[in-house]
C-alpha cells in the first residue's frame, strides 16, 4: 500500500511540473521591404516602363489602377500604377517571380529584364 502512495504522490509531483506551453513573442514591427535597386521603376509612368522593358505581356486596368506585366526568360515582373493626385499613374508597387512561380528578388528581376532587352 505504501508503494502505491509513493507512486501516486510521484505522479502528482510530475504532473505539477508540466505547465502550459510558453507563448511565442510576436514581432512588434512589420518587416521592412527594401526598394533598393527599384529606382528605375518605382515612381515612373507607363511610357517609361515601355521604354525600359518593351511592350508589356499584360496590361490590365481596373478603376484608377493599372497593372503592367513584363516577362523574360529569368522572371516575370508585375508593376502596379496608381495616380498621385491629379497626375498620371505611376508605379507604386512591384512584384516579381520566376517563370515557375518561385520568388525572386525584385531588383534582380528588373536588372535581368533590362539586360535581356539590350541583347
């Protein structure tokens, strides 16, 4: 009987050692997305993009916004143009991916498309 009490007491002691899982701390600031290397695209209008990359593969207009997509053997670049005040739409955001959909650095994609155009 005494062994049963010892086993039961040990089990209770061990159960007390298990607590709730530790809470993970979440970051308090969002990650910074770099725009380095995108100077030739961000803030530019559609004419500038066509002069830089050639005719877009896709030109989609929705409301005041416009998406121009440029593609090459290395990557696909989506540029999003929106008007600033009463001025014509300019690129406010850029997204890039490899042809198979995997991520690629946006500045690297811009450089690859420019290099491909020069050939």
